[in-house]
C-alpha cells in the first residue's frame, strides 16, 4: 500500500482544539487536532445527500426494548436495508477486489458508500467502474479511519451498516451469516471471522477482548481455519469488517476521532459494551484480510524496525482508552499492575530508542486533560456495566517480532503470568 502522509500521524502530537464538544463524532470540526477542516465532496444518488448536521451531542446507553411504533417506522423508511461503507486510502487493486466481492456476494446491499481519505492513486475513479451508483465521500486529507467510518455511518440511509476496510474480501454466504447472527443475538455489532489472505488458512481473529492493562486480545488468533460454529458473544472487536447498528453506534458517540490510527476499535468496542450494547462474533461468516505491506511508517509485519509513529500512537492510545473508559475504582485497584506495565514499557522504550515518542504521548495526554475529562464524564455517566464484566486477563498480546531472543521471551512470559495472577485477585474488586 502507498505511503501514508507523514503529516497525519505527526498532527496527532498537537493539542485538541478548545472549546471541546461533548460528543466526539458530531461533525467535521470535531477532534481536528488543529488540522484544517475536512470538507467532503459528496456524489449523490436518488437526489439525496449526506446529513451535514450533528448527531445528538449526548452519549446514550443501549435501549432495552424497541417500541412497536419505532419498529413500524423503521420498516416504512426502509431502515431494514443494508448499506456498505468502504474505507479507502490509496487502496488500488485491493479496493477494486473488495468492491467486486461485495457486488458478487452481498446481494442484500442496496447502498454502497466509499469514504476516501485523500487517496492519490486514482482508486476512487476505478471503484465507480466496479460499482455504478456508488456514493463517494472525498475527504481532502487523511483524518484516519475513525473519522471516515463516522462520516460513512452518518451518510448511510439504512440503519444496518457494513463497515468495510478496503483490504478485505467477502466470501460467499458471509453477509447472510452476519445478518442471521444479528437477528439471533440482537447484537449492536457483529464481527465476522477474519482470515489472513492470500493463504486463506489462518484465522486472524474471531472477535476480540479488552485486556485489563488497556490493550486488545484477538480471539482465536493464528488458529487453523475450521468450519466455525454458532455466533457467540464477545467483549471487543477489531474494525476491519463489521456489521453495525448505525443508530446504536452513533448514539454512543461513534468512533473516537482523536485516536487517528490504532486502538480506535479497542476504545469503541469497550465503550459500546460499557454502555450496555452487545457484540457478537459469527465464525461462519468468513472475511479475507489481505494486509499486504501495510502503511509505510505505521504498519509492522514482524520483520525490520518497529515504526516509531506506530509506537507513539499505540502507547498514547492505550493511555487514552484507560483514561476514558476505566472507572476510577478500577484504576485504583489495578494501579500496581498498570504501574508495573508502564515501567516495563519504559524499559522497552529505552532499548528501542522510543523515548521521544513515549514522552510525547504523555505530553499529549496532559495537554488535553480537560477535553479528555469531558469524554470520560460522558462514558462514566451513562455506563451500565462494571469494568469487571467486560475486561479480561488473558496472556499479554504483542505484535509478532516485537520481542526477539530467548531472554526477552522468558521475561515476557514471566511478566504475563504475573499479571494474570494479579487479575485473578483484582477482578473480584472491580466487579
């Protein structure tokens, strides 16, 4: 994939603008991080344009029962249709393959939206040849996938929305399985089984789980692909491909646009669960994920140097997730483990030469503490679940190739075992 503009991750080091709005997915000006406004150029179909107003600026918890009048209104307005929102940045041939798979294997999709994050490879023009009538939202810069997903959900005319990254391909029957799982479970979000392409044999994940240390654990990661089983509940997700109840997602604030890249799906899934929404994984719904070489300066594929911009975003966004979503009682109970993890992180930072990135992450958190307090207050005021009902304490997840050598591996296993033991004791206090 083509290189990502260096200015985008660097912009994440700047403070949030003030005054900060209560909802972080309310419009083009929200969470801009001192970037110029992102102005969409929208191609319309059926004489319709994307709504430009803000969604209600208050996070709302999950509704327990939909009224009969609401159900009738949904049927009358066509909200039982299905919209596919594809997120693209210089996707090239992979974008075309993605759209072709949706056209071939998702006949229930009656609206296609492409949100393009300032691509320079001409891929949006090629997409129109694959999918006539495609709605294209062109962003003049690359604000990150969180902003693009929010823009696509707001533009969708249907309540049921597929959020699709351009490096994925749908397999036959996958969409039917996702819809069946949503109907059976009533989940606000349904994840498919992601399988690494082009080998198509190894599972990337069956949903995910938020770790009590503020990271994300992939379900069934790197297991051999099998036939799958019935849909089951999970407490987290990765945002590569999702079936989303748009109204539930936007009422919860949508994706947090302050994250730009990495962990935006961790925070979104954790926030949805804390607000009382459910997440399911349909393992019979297989979506192929061709990660390729990823984004220059951000992606890591287990070899070579770990990108410094990725290190910065990962460290900072982990702290963001804890600051926004964790209850104060949880933070106090977990303080020894969180401090130990931060010390271990600092040791890795010194070894890898990431001291500037580590310091800039903390500086960003401190500089934006007032805005983060507003985000936190919204979540904590409306939450329905305790942290202990959502957080997990499985072995620590690390990117393949991050730690090399027997000594490093042994230390990681020792640290992981110690944290797991601490969680078995601490989770009683955070339930």
